[in-house]
């Protein structure tokens, strides 16, 4: 079967051209292209509009479902050539586009596959990955550009390396998240009760200090009101008791926040050198 048996084109304004099936209900996947198009790579659609450039060999990778009224048929992968005839954009529907000599590649299912020397490069695909060694190129348009001669092999290699680095970084982040979670659980088992006890003590002391502040405020107001009636000795005694209480609270707080027991637990936490 030729692409023209199940696809046709409609010209638009400004150099655009639409590819669509003869039957309105039929649809296909747009795997990728080296020209600007109206849909995202990988979408299942019933039409796609292309915007080719004069003087550029364009291609679009399609995965077309050819089925009869009883649902019998198959999915057909192929490239279509996109170009200009004079001033009019043109899609070759008489036969699939074939890469030139020295540029090996094809549409295989939901992906574009390219071979450069002994290395295979494929576009992303939700289907199971090939059993042969390969590299993923996130943007299928790069593989299409290589096949048409728009870019050389070094661009494909660079895209594959960037994808490997991204995948590696993603895996490292996942491993780090797992390690942090595991470390957190370990710290909680080792220090959870001890830390919570210290926190409770500090909280209690802060509450006591808050109560003392209120007592001191009341004392200040009382001193202000009674300053004309109290003796110097009585005032000194009340102020001295308040100061002593503050010193005791401060000493207790220091023993909790900077005490040997707390410091030992803090020093044993894992650090960067671990």
C-alpha cells in the first residue's frame, strides 16, 4: 500500500500543509519531524499541519493505523517527504521517504531509530525498550534532522550524552531521597526519645521563664505603686530574690542546651565526612 491510499493533504495559507486520512475517523501517531508542526511529537491525532521551509528537505515520521470496518488491519510506520514544488509546499504520498546513503534510520513502532556506525539511537517510547544496546535521544526532531543531513553525528552524540546525564542525575536524586529517608528513620530510632526529652525540658524552662517575666512585670508595677511606702531594705530583698530566680532559670537552660549529654548526642550525628 502507498501512503496515498489512506492519506491526503490540504494546502493552507502562508505555506502550511495539512496531512489527514481519507476517512475522517482514522488516526495516526506523529512520531517526529525536522520541520515545524502543529502537534507535539508522540501525539495520536487525525491530522497534522506542517510548515516546511523552501530549500529544506523535510520529513515527518508517522505510525498509521490501517483497519477495515471489522477492526482488521495493522499499524504501519513510515517517513513522508516534505518539500516545495515551486512556490507550493508538497508532501510525497506516492511512496515513503527513504534516508540517503550513509544515513541509516527508520520509523519503528512509536519511535525513530537511527544507526551511526555501531551505535543505535532511539527517540522515547512507552513500549518496552529494545533488547539491543542503544541510547535515547529525547527530541526525535534531532534524529530526523540527522537523517535529512541538517545536522551531523556529533549533534546526535551530544543529545544522547545530555539525556544520559539527566537520567543519571535523576537516579542519583532518587538514591539520595531514599538515603535521607533511611537516615532519618535511623536517627529517630537512635536519638528520637533523647532529643524529644531535651526539647520538652527546654520548652518547660521557657514556660517557667515566661511565668517569671510576668511575675517580674507585676513586681515592677507593685514597686512603682508602693515606692513611697516600702523601705529600701524590702525593695532590695524582693529585687534580689527575683534576680536569683532568673539566674537559676538561666543556669538550668544552659545545662540543657549546652550540657555534656546533649553535646554528645549532637556530635554523634552523621556529618559530611560520613
